[in-house]
C-alpha cells in the first residue's frame, strides 16, 4: 500500500513543481556556497559596492542639482534698476503698482540705503564705497513674474523684461536667470560624464563577477564533469552559478547604497550651511525607494549577466564532454 502511495505521489508531480523545486535547490545551494569562502566573498562584494557607489552617488547629486535648476522658488526674478532721480517713495509706489499687475507675483523694493548696508557687510566693498563719498547705488525693484501666465520661460521672460524697461522710472533691467542656464548646461555635461562612468564601472562589475564565477567553476570542475557524464543538461549546470552571480550583484548593490547613504549624510551639514548663506530652502535629498529599486535591479542584472558569460564560456569550451 505504501509503495502504491509513493508511486501515486511521484506520478502526480507536475513538471512545473519539479522545475520550481530545482530552482529552490539552486537558490539554497548558491546562497550557502556564497559564504564557504567569506574572505573572498567580502572582497568581491566590496569591489562591486565601490564600483556601483560612484555612479549612484553622482546620479543622486545630479538629481538634487536638477531640483535647484527647476525650483520655481529660486527662479526667475527680474531686477529693475531705477534712475538716480527716482525717490524712495516713488520706488515704493511703482512697486505697489507692479504688484497689482496679473503678470507679476510680487514686487519688492530694495532702497539704496539697504543696498549699501548689504555691501558694507561684504568684506572689501565697505572700503570701496567709503572712497566714493555719496551713495552711488540706485533703488532696485525685484520683480517675480507669475509663472502660470508665462509659456516659454526664456522667450517670455525676455519680452516681459523689455516691457518693464519701458517704464519711465526704470533705468536698466537684469534677468536673474543666467546662472540657472549655466547650471543646466553643467548638469547636462555631468549627466554625460556620469553615463560614461556608469558604463565603465558596469563593465568592471561584469568582469569581477565573471572572474569570481570562473574561479568557482574551476574549483568544481570535476563535479561538473561527473554531472555531465550522468546526463546533466547545460541548464542544470548553469542554474546555481547564475543564482550565485545574482547574489553577488544584489548584495553588492545593497552595500553600495549603504556607502552612498552615509556619504550623503556627510554632505548634509555643509550643504545646509551653503543654502542658508544664499537664503535658500534647498535640502539635499537622499536615496529614495525608486533609486533603491533601480540600483538593486541593475546590480542584480550585472551579476546575472557576468555569471552567464562565465558559465557559457566554460560550457562551450567543454561541449564535447556533454552526453
């Protein structure tokens, strides 16, 4: 009766269940072998983590810079330098009229006395201003346009600034937008550099994982040959090594994120100080869930591909031994 039950259970085992069981065994076997040589494993993971940490850190920093360049609180503003004949009260009246315009979000007056006070707080400028005698600075109105009423930012800002210059009190106009365009150009170049670095270090990860798997294959060469002689398929032989490469990539990606996280914590204090000096509310953002998912997916795929290349090369070289 027991024999019949055994035969019945064996007969009812589906191909999918057998396939799933093989993968479970490969996952368990590969994860156990990963720590048979802990020193070698830690060295490999350290190399992978360092190789992935650099492009990951650069990517996060670029994302933070992009928020600065696209932050509407930081841009755009237009500085209206009034004529020297314009009094402080006239400047205030004109600013109030500007603020009532639908195209303008706010208009702030910086009087010549306030401007001199700010310059006096800057080292080197106070002595220069003293030599000039009377205050040479004009009253300034800082205008912030209503962005919802502007379409193409660059073109409309330029046109809007020209219209403001037509007012009789206005002597000169300056659009405080050039630094943003320069920052965007720098970010664009940095993105290209980061892409090149990511590709080169991605190849490094492939080589590291491939070489590690190759050494593991050499260490199990006799075992692989025996399993081939008794009928093991290439897929069966390849599977545990692929999972091993996947583990290397996955854990290496985790360690790289840890490195990046603590590196960003190291930058928080100086970045906040710099933002405070520029009267900005910018706060550096860390590693988000989406970035974590991207890095772990990329690192796992790199480990998987590296292992596939190493195992495939061995199997092709020894294909004449496969039964």
